[in-house]
C-alpha cells in the first residue's frame, strides 16, 4: 500500500494536509496521528471495516480493543449509555488529557472496535493535531498506539514510519508526544476507581479529585499468567519489548555497574541508564532514559531509548530501575513489562 506522509505542525496553517487526513478517516482508511501520550493509529469509530484495517496494520490480536477518541463532550452521547458521577468529575478535571475511561457502550460503536466487549474505552486528547483531526473528520476516531503489536509505542514520527510505512493510508508528521507513555486507563466499580493502566494522570491525581480509593489492578505491578481473567485485554500481552531479553537491575549505580560487569560474559550487552551515566559503561551499547529522580523525563524518553538500543542488536539489556511515585508508576509498569518482570535486586540477595 502507498502511504502518504502528511506534514501537520500547525493545524491552522497546514490545512490542506489536515483535510486530506480527515478525508482518509471518513473514507474508512487508517491514519497514524500524534497525540500527547504516544502516536495513535486512527480509524473512523463508526466503521467496523476501518477498525479491522487497524488490527491488520498492527498485527494486533482481535481480542484487544481500541480506544475511541473524541474532541467534544457532546460526542459522548453517541458512544456510551451514560457516565457515572465519578467519570463526570474526572472528565471535568482531566479532559482534554491523558485519561481513558471505560464506560458502558452504545450499539452505535461496532463490536470490532471494542473486541466484543459491552464497554468502550473513551479519551479526549489534548494534542492540537489530534484534536483538529477528530474535529475535521467529523467522527470519533478509534485508535490504539501506532506501533507494530508487541513493539514499544511510537512517540515520534520516525518510529511510526519505521513500523507503519506501506501498511496504512497516511502518517501525519507532526509534533511528537510530550508525555511519552500511553494514557491512564480506569474503570468504575461501586464507589471506587480501578486503575487498569497507569499513565500521565497518576493514582494520586485521581484520588485527589474524587477522594475515593484507587484500586491498582494486579496486572499493573505483576505478571499475569496466560489463563487468568483480566480486566483489560491489553494486560495479557507482552508489550514494549526489545528483541532480546531485558533485565531491570534495581540497585544504586555502583552496585548496578558491578552486577553488569559480572554478568556480561563476553556478550554484546546493552545498557539503559540515566542521563549523565553514559560514560560509566565503556565498551557497552548505552542509551539513557531521562534523569534520575525525574519520572516525567523518564516517561518521555523510555520508548525511544528501548527502540534505539534495540537497533544496535545487543544479546541482552540491563536497565536501571525507574523512579517510583507519580508518573513513575507508569514508567515502571512499561519497563517491567518490557523485562517480562525480570527484576534483580543484587543488594537484597
Ligand atoms: P493501546 O492504546 O494500543 O494501548 O490499546 C488500548 C488499550 O486500552 C489496551 O490496553 C486495551 O486493553 C484497553 N482497552 C480498550 N478498550 C477497553 C475496554 N472496553 N475495557 C478495558 N480495557 C480496554
Ligand atoms: Mg499499545
């Protein structure tokens, strides 16, 4: 398939490219577009056929649903049967923004979009290009992340091009994702909120807004086995993975270095460490992911670092442990999933 590259940095100026992208969406073709979390692979949310094209382009398992993106609260009436009070409060506080809410679905959304579930995940993105595209298309846009299934989510145009060239109708070359990890996904049960995927909106943010308990789903912090029933289908899949094994070594830098030296055995070893530590590993393939103690910078850099390190084809990768707290819960979740939850604590053995 021929893939058009559409440059849209400013939706008000790049209006011809914006109209072209919107036309593809209305015509039930797939368009990759930037959002503030990661790039999305967008399809007309009313079209079963367009949704199936997204699954095909990604190589995504058919049981892993898409998120429906809106640009206007009025669109919700056509998508879901109603919103719990808690959802209304979260929308008022965090939309537009990196929060996805699982709500009861209306028949209008094809079951291909929601992988047969009777719920639909909805987000109102803040990125100006995403917003302009949904508005110009005149339809909500169903989209997962724009990576090939299993790869780290793309945060910049060149990553999307690497994965999706020839597989989709168009890719928007626009300003990259500022947050760098996918949206926070929550569902509602009784009087509480369940965190299905951590992201830019933290459990603390949600607790401060609603005052209720935020239940952290088990799948956020630990490995789920294949037979377990999960609250969000995406939890089952190994995500964000480089091509070789990745191990998180949770230790201060000195112990990290000594652990790595003792476990390199003549192999080509990749290192994921923090900015400023790169010179501590002569002879290794080294990439950094943000500053120690700064979870937001780690979120922004992690997927790029994993992708770039993977390009160097190491035999194995050792990574520093990400920051805890705030958006750190999202960074740790992605890093630990990339590691298949292989985490070593050398000082504690
Ligand atoms: P992606 O944006 O590629 O990470 O894919 C969307 C994510 O949202 C996946 O992890 C899905 O499991 C999750 N998701 C989408 N719809 C639902 C839903 N109705 N219930 C629970 N999780 C959902
Ligand atoms: Mg994804």
